[in-house]
């Protein structure tokens, strides 16, 4: 077996050193009835690399890779071009095969990356400070609500109807088991809901998403002021992190916590995971944050270095009194995010965001010209909602048969509802001819 | 200028910047570099306005449609060209120890070889470039992969059901405890307010139970490092929802009484949650179902070699017994009439809802299945056998110079405490730091909490005997050196690393958690 270096001679001499007759003897503390007598049944024996490649390659070939056809899916996962440098650097063994940086003397690489990541997230969100990442945007959102409950000592979260249903459901699952109220407003495709009316003296936080799951952009500055006046926190969720390159950041609107999905930078679609949750707060809440934090310090020679810090919030120190049970961050995905953002820099991120928006405007105009199609949003970044004269689910299936991935039917996210609505996302990867093909095919399918 | 969180800007201490032509006090070189160890500033300190590491086309000229929201003025990111970015991350990577560079004996963390085949498979466009919300008809291979992984996990554990949804081990624990609560609630039993957790448990266990609203009660260990069965029985009652037990436990020992433990838990109407962090010790040899387990998470990054990546991403599927099988989160894969299907919404059934966006850590599933297929049933049998043999070999060769906490055999890891350092003035931490100078990553220190000054060593099955011997010889020499009274040597360690003993107290007292522009930088830029 290619991954196992011990030879049979090694095993015999090592068994002798342990004064044991056989490897099976080392398992003697396992109750005999529970010990298998040989390799487990019902599973194949080992395979060489080539066989594994054939086996998994056959499975992969049964999927339609988004990049092989014109693809316009978003709804929280976006297909952006990832520069070759990103994946090359991520696969350096020193990053790929290191553990959590508990021994800072031999982990300065990972630690400096995390410090830089925290800074990048703070800058992008316009917030004071960010942690070293969460599992994904949805769990970041749920943890933000739990943190707001802790900070305000209140137990009612108000969830906007523009919040991605997966984020809403992740939060309501926690609400049920942890024990707080999560009041979810009805789906709000156009961004007209009155959140202010929902805030009372029991409200710990209001959770909004910008752009919303329907793509709608709003300015939440007034809501932030209202929350502050009522003693509630404003949590702003962002599922398309690239939008932060163009739009007024949540920090400038007065957000207390930003919970975001960072997949758009550096990370492939991967059928939904692993992704990277971003979590940023105002200064005053630093010690209430969940998750890992990296901080700057000095070493014994007075040189700048980095360590994991404020770990007295965390489960390995505080056990049942921890701010969260979270133990990992999204290390490699955060690294990929960070490298991509470094490559883009100030000029690149602005240009890429503008490019995405401009292409979305172009596609919106092309689709609006298709008879029976209506654009629902008045303001959007790179994703918008389209109203169709037919079932969006059926339209998307028909488009897939024409080898076009034509967006996400809203009813996929809201079962049994709004099947006339379709979410359409556009990125720099979509060419003009992709867009024309989409508009033409849509016209055919609808005719 | 924006100050950072606690009002102190990030800065290179002036003492650490060698003046031109003057040798650095620490390294003796003019640059502060030391051969292959090259000092690397923060990426923010390498900025030049307008420089960019990507080339993009100009945006089409259209009127923006931002719904009246203003575009932002600036973000504040630095500009670097691609070669600078490559060099930055290459230099940073060289400051990390990694399993690729050497033995990484972190107990309870399972730093085993990460096969590159797994990386290659996860990057096949048919897996990596698939959107989670594509029509199900276009992702049949992805669902087949999830179904195959589920089959392997159920077969290896003997359990009735599995959810792939949880994003990490601790997330899986949360899922398991949610399932236990759902099952009690389904029976109308709401009187169970406690979860029992042995004192040797990972910190995530009590944190998870508490997060789910349970009171946590600690179970003491016996003198031989196992759960005290009598103490457990005394605490079991109609107010106990479940037991969370790691097996093999964090002392590296198999819980000999595990079947009696499970029976006692079930007799009290409670459920048995097993923390599967150490499943790698028994995978392919022992099925947790045969031990009476009701739920167990499996860290794919431990047992099935997906990369730890400096702290994630993880993946924490949870297997369930028949009793808990209905109480799973969404989504899950089913076998439909026209192929695989995906149930994404809980509806009115017993499934309890969603734990994260989309369908779980697909990229980790591919890597784990690649590892499973590579090993097969015969390879897994050998892998867990070698893991246990390696740990026992390390223990046997060190127990005359260090103090093993409990009698063997151990499983995949061996536990020592600091009695062998008594009176030397050298601590567990000092041994760890001295080990770094010898070219090894330290073992897990000060965990588990049940012994004093713990040193928990997990070599894994992917170390050769030569590698173990070198590590053992280094540790033996350090133990002798400590006993010889050379305290100053230990307290000065490590000496050969890019940084030496960092001040963690100062870091926590006045946290600096981000870079901020140096004082006056914005004014200068405006001139």
C-alpha cells in the first residue's frame, strides 16, 4: 500500500520492542465481540492511482461542468475566474499540510496570512476588525445572531425577507436548539419591506442581506441608526463578496456585524463547499466574537511576529463557557481568498466589480427585450431577478437541455412559491456571445 | 488615519529594522535574513498605487444601475504585481512546519500524509466547477459521489444512516446533539436537561452541549485513564439526555467498558454520542455500531486524510443508529426513479433543518473518497494497525526516560506527563520548544487535562520506522538533557526558528488584529 512506509520486517522488530506478539494483540482492550477478524466485508480492496482516477473520473464526467457551457447561476455561489497563481500557492505543502498554528515559532507563514486576511476583510467590509474566518456565510450569519443575543442580552432576531433562505434556515435551526426567536419576514423580491416596524425592545438584531438574495441593493444607513436607538445590532450579510469592491460597504452604513461568504475570491464552485465565511465587527465587540483571531506581538528578540490570540473566548480553554463551539476556521479557503485579493489589489478589485456590474446591466437589457420577460429589480450588482410568463423550473430544465445553465429558479430556494421568478447572475466569465445565446434560447423556450 | 481596534497601529518595531550597512543584532546579517529564512513584510507594506496582479478588460460603457446606492470611494488594498505576490506567499510558506516536511506528532490531531491524488481528484472540473444549484439532472455524478461516500461511512461504522452536511467535527457534534434532542422531543420527553462529558473530553464537547442548551456534568476518570463506570451510572437518570464520549479516548486508550457504558446509557433512556475524532485508530477493524453508539461524527481531515490546511476547512459527517436515523439535517441524497435526487427542505418530517448553505463540504468528500478507494478494506485494516503499532513503539521506546501516564497498550497515540521533569526546572512547554530546534513539530501539550503537563504523541501510520527512531532519539536526548540540569538551554529554545517565543500575553492584553496605515501615510499620499 503506497501510503504505508512500514515493511513487514519493521513491524516484526517494532512488535518485539513493544513485547507484543501481533498487531491484533495491541487491540486487546477492544471487547472481543466487536473486533473484526480481518478486513471489513462489503468494500473493495485497495486501488492504484490509475484505477482511482478512472473510478472518480467516470463520476465527474456525469456532471455538467459550469464552465463548459454558458452559466448564469448565483444565489450565494459565484463562478469567477481564479488566477492560476492562487491554486498553485494554495497547493504548496507548507500551507496545505500544516495544522492550526498553535506553535507560532513554526507557523509564522499561516499566522501572517491570517493577519493579512483579517485586514483584507476589515477593509472590504469597512469594519474595524475581522476574525480568521468561519465555515461559510450561512454559519457566519447564525453565529452573528448568537453573538448579538449575547451582546444585547435579548433573544429576538428579525430576519429580512431578502436574506438567502439557506442563511435563514441555518439561523432558525440554531434558534430552535439554542433557544431564541428568529422572526423571518416574508420573501421580499423588490426590497420594499418595512424592517423598522419589526424592531422593539426585545430585538437583539436585524439581519439584512445586501445585495439581497433577489439581487436588490439598498442603503441601510437609516436602519442602522434606528437599531442603535433601540439597542439592537444591525447585521449585514453579503453573499457576493465582490460587490464590496463597488458598493458602499456595510461598515459605512453603520453595521455592527458583517457576516459574508468569501467564495467569490479564490475559491471554485465545488458544488457548494468548502467555502469561507467572513466575520467582521465593530471594535467594541472584539471580545464577544466567535472563531479564531490572529494578533501581532513581539518575539523574545523584539521582532514582530504573529500568534493566535484572545483564545480565552474559545472552546479549548473555556469549554462549556466558550463563545462558540467552533474549532476550525476555513484555513485553505481563507488563504485562497487572500491570495486572490492580493493579486487584484485596489485597482483590480474596483475594475473587476465594475466589469461584473456592467455585464449584468447588459444582460438585463438583453433579457428584458425577450417578449414576456420582466426585470424585477431597479438596483442590482451582478445578479437580478427576472419574472417569466412560465415556470422558471421548467424553463431552466429546458435551457439545460440546450446546454445553458440559465440561473436559479426562485422556487428552488422557496419550495412551492414564486415559480415565475428566476435569479440570474453574471460575472466576468460570461462573454457577450454567452449572453446572446442565453437571450436567444430563453426566447425560444418561452415562445 | 484610522487607528486599529485598541488604538495601536501595527508596526515593525524600530529595533528590528537594521539600519543600512549595519548588521542585525539577532542574525548578524545586514538584511536580517538568515540564508533560506527570508524576512517578509506584510503585503500592505509593499503597495504601489495603480499596480495590479491581474489584467482585466475594460468594463462595457453602460449607465450603472445601483438603485441610488453610491459606489464606494476606495477599499484601501495594496497594489502588487504577480511576481511579488508569488514571492510573498512562497516566503511565508517557508516559515511553516508541515507534514510534508516532517513528523508532526500532534496528539488527537492526526497529521498523516495528505495524498496528492486526492487534490487532483477534487480539482476535476466535473467536481470543482459545478454549481450547487444546477438542475439535479446535471449533477448526477456529484450525487453519486456523495452516495458512495455515505456507503463507505455506513459500512465502516456499521451504522444505519449518515449526514454529510456538517462543515467540521465540532459542527458534527452540534448536529449529533441536535438529533438527540429531536429524538427526545419526538417522544415528548422534555425533562432531560443534562449531557454527561468525561473530564478528558475535547473542549468542543462541553462547548457543544452547552450551546444546545444542556447543562454539562463532568464524569471523572479512573486510575487507568478510563471513564469511571460507577460514577457514570450514579449520574445517569431521567434528567440525562446523553453521554458524549471520545473513543479511543484522549489519553489514547480504548474504553474497555464501552459496551457496559452504552448499555447503562440506554437503560437510562439516554443516547450515546461518540466523538469520532480518534476513529482513525480503529477504522476498518472495529465498527462503532457494535459498541452501542447512537451517533458519531467523523473528521474527514483526520481519519481520511483531507488536508488540515493551517486550520481548515474540515468536514464532519455524522453517522446515526436506527434510533436517531430519522433526525437528520437537510440536505440528503435519495435514490429516485430517474437517478439520484437531493432533498433540500425539511418539510414536515422529522428531519430537523439546515446547518449550513448548500450540500456540505463537497471538495472534502472527493478527497476522502479518493483516500478510501486507494486504501480499500485491506489498506484500512493495515493503516489502523500501523497507526497503533507506531504509537506503541514510540511509547515502548520512551517509557524508561519519560513518564507514561497509563499502562499500555495504547491505541493511535501515547500519553506522557511531566513527572519525569520533576525537580529539573524544565517544563512540558520547554521540551516542546526544544523539539522544534531538533526539526520536529511538538506533540500536543497540556491536553488532555486529566494528567499534569501532558505530552500527547500521535505519530500516525504514514511515518517510517527510521523517522520514528530519529524522533525518539531526539526526545530521549532532550529528556536526559533536562535531567542533567541544563535549564537555560531549554528556556532559550527555540533558537533556530524565524521567530522565538512570542509574547502571547501582550498579544491578548492589547490586541492588534489588523494592519493600519502608518501615522502620516494618508497625509503624505495626499501631497
